[in-house]
């Protein structure tokens, strides 16, 4: 998880640019219903918790990923999704 998030963080500028381009061309997609700017801003917050220009160290990634896991443990959305996956 940490290595994967480090890779996402490292290449976040490219990922964000790609999502911005899709949002410009396909703003009617359901993922942009709240507005393309909102979706892109939320993506930036998730991929770059310290800011777009700052890359996370491995230690920072470990803390961040652990926090995400802790927050999702017992979350009703996580439980619903896990139940849905179990039925498939």
C-alpha cells in the first residue's frame, strides 16, 4: 500500500493533468456531477496531502496510509462495499 501510494504521489501531477483533460472533454460524466473543479481539487487533496509541489517521504506515506486504513476500518461505506463484494 505504501509503495503504491508513493508511486501515485510521485506521478500525481501527470494523473491530475489527465483527469483535468478528461473533465474538459467529458464534463457530463457522473464522476464530475459535483463539478469538474471540485473533483480535481478532491483528487489533489487525496494524492498530495502536503500540497501538489511536495512529495511524501516513505515515512510520511506510511503514516498517511495507516491513517486511511484506520479511518476506513468500520466505516459504513467500507462495510457496504465489502458486503457487496462478498455477494459477487
